């Protein structure tokens, strides 16, 4: 099955700085690469996704980059704000089946 | 919050009892999923279903059972065979193919 790793497991940044989280996966059949955000006690919500025919996608302060050859993709958050504090999960998959990484806890310090 | 609901929010059971968690969606999604989340960890797939009356095991199906008799509903039964049932259970739904999964609010199950 798919083996997914996220790094780092925790990330503390100063408000206004950038944050980068990397996700590596093992299954070359994976063709869908989403990132989910989960605030404390709440449900995960999709924040951005990318498909394997695209190398980069941006949505305001959030971007995802994909390197399919090396089997990794990254989440980039610029100009971080306190409301960005949460746990972020990558979840690469093929078809309908996703495999979630262990999560990265991001803390944005004001 | 509408779209996908789970009940109850908190559930307490004694060891040795089976318990059924409810999941309902009105998004007209074909696919539904059950995940388990333990403290400080990611989500692990228990079962998923892409069509009524059909479902597949995920990565940690042992000790769990599901049914999909209606498109809108995908209940999960945690049986007494599940060794460590205490966890946060999340249900999700999506359209078929590479698409966003929408999550319910979750059920926190405690077994003592």
C-alpha cells in the first residue's frame, strides 16, 4: 500500500513569515494530491489540491508544488496569520482512495 | 455545517458491546468513507463505498463492519472484536474520481 510521510511534524513560525510542509509518498499510481487543514476539535477541510498533470497551483496565500518523479509534493503558505495555526495533512491517492500523512502541527506566533 | 452529519457527537460504551455510528449525507455523493483518528495522528481508512450495496476494506478494517443500503447512509459498527475502539471517527463523502472529500463533524467514541 501507499506509504506517506510528512515533514516536519511541527512547525512554529512568526506571523508574516512563510511555512513549507513536504509530503513524500511511495505509490507511483497516485495521481491526486490534496492538502487538508484541521483546526482543533473540528473536521478536516480541503484547502488546495493538485492533479498529476500540473506542477504547481496557487490560491491566494497558499500554493502546492508537485514533483512526481521524486514522489513528493509541498504546501507553501506565505504571509502567515494566526488563523493559519492548525494541523495540516497531505493525502495522496488514486481514484477515490486517499492515504493521509501523519500531519504537521503549525503554530503561528503573533 | 450541512451536507454530511454524524451522530452522536460523543458515545460511551462498555467493553464487549457492539456500537453503531451513524453517517448521513444529502450531497448526492456516490462515495462514502469511514476514517479513524487517534490523538496526534493522521486519519486511517476503515471502509469505503463507491456504490450502494458495495464496499471495500480500507487499511484497518478488522473489528469493524459497514453497510450501504441507501446512497445517503453509511453506518459503521464497531464490534467487540476491535481491540482498541476508543478514538475519533470521521465519516466523509465525495463524488467519484479525484475529488474533494467532505467530512462530517465526527463521533468521539470512548469504550471502558
